[in-house]
C-alpha cells in the first residue's frame, strides 16, 4: 500500500510543526533567559553599556546576596504572602458559596445576579483606579495590606464565581436530590456532598488566583507605598536609584519573585489539570 497524497501532506505538516517547535520554545523563553543572564552580570557591565555581550564576570552570589541580605526584598516577599494567601482563601471560599447558590438553587433573579458577577470581569481596572483609591482613603484602608486583600477579593469574585458556578452545574444533580430526600440540611449538603466534589476545581482556581494576585503590579502601586505594605512586584522598583536603575538587582529580584508561583503550580499540577479538564470529556 502506497501512502495517499493526503497522508503525505499531513505527515509533511506534522514535520514542519515539529521543526518549528524548538524555535518557538526558544523565542518564548528568550525574555526569561535575558533576565536570568542580567541577574548574574556585574554592575560594571551596565555602567559600560555591556548589556548583550559576554559578561565580564558572573556575580551570582553577589547579586542574589544583595537582594536577600542588603535590601528589603524579604519584607516584600512576606508582604506578598500576607496579601496573596488571604486573598486566595477569601475569593475561593466566597466563590464556593456563591457558585453553590447560583448553580443549585432556581430563583427569579438567578440569571440577573450571575450576569452581575460576569459583567464585573469586563470593567477595565484603569477606570476604577481613581474611585477605588479615594474609597480606600475614606475608609482608612489606603497603604494597608488589609485594604489590598479586600479589593483583590472583590475584583476576583466575578471570575471565581463564574468558574465555580459552571463547575457545580456539571455535578450529578441526583446526589443533591438524594441527600434532600434523606433530610440532610442545605448547609450539610454543601459541606459534605458538594464541597468534596469541588476539590479539583478549588485546587485549579487557587493556583490561578494565587498567580494573578502574586503577579499583580497595578493595584500594588495604586493602593500601597513603602516596604511595610508593598508586595514584591512593586518592591522590585526599589532597586532604581536616583540616576540609573540597578538592572542586575532588579533582574535577580524578578527571578526570586517568579519562583513561588512556579513552585505552587508544580506542586498542584495534578490537581490543576484535573480541575481544568474534569467534565470536558463524557
């Protein structure tokens, strides 16, 4: 049997795609590679405009030691943890309850309430910058970690509710009805029947929200200032001096700041993939 022209064409396309894959991978990783190389360059290279040539020396210990021991980076990292973890707990916990209410109960305003949550995702954050800042000032929450947590929870509530509501609607309805026939209260149904089935979705959503909030820069510079409250994304800019930026320290700080989301993803990878693909194939 000789291969048909269609089979030859498909094989040729597959070969082309496989040949382009390493090139695409290098292009995708190129910014990260550049930042990693910048993070081990000496400061003298930047003073001499040697940005892309071979480094005159490799100051790995010097640059990362300065980031950890001669700057406020540990405090910025701690601030990010104290902001991100409560946000993930608050946003995901609230979404579990609102998703359960919108996904299980049928009432007249169900669709309208759901559309309100969804519509909030389409409002540009830049439009809300001034009123949100003024509101935090009026409430005494400006330049506080509590204020940043509350507003992150509010801004993430729409997406989280959409995610959880659609997941809960895909669960077997018979389990809830059987529990009701047995006389189980709605709270116990949520806690003992629905919530255990939501673990993959909770894991996937937690990884997403952790990444979104940890990497947030916009609200970090709008609602906070100074090392006592700023997260690590805003704290990296502290390496800018009056006359020039310390690119080697900013790059090292960026690498350090990027590690926690990567570690969280790989630790939760199995649950993350299960949460995203559950229900995709019947």
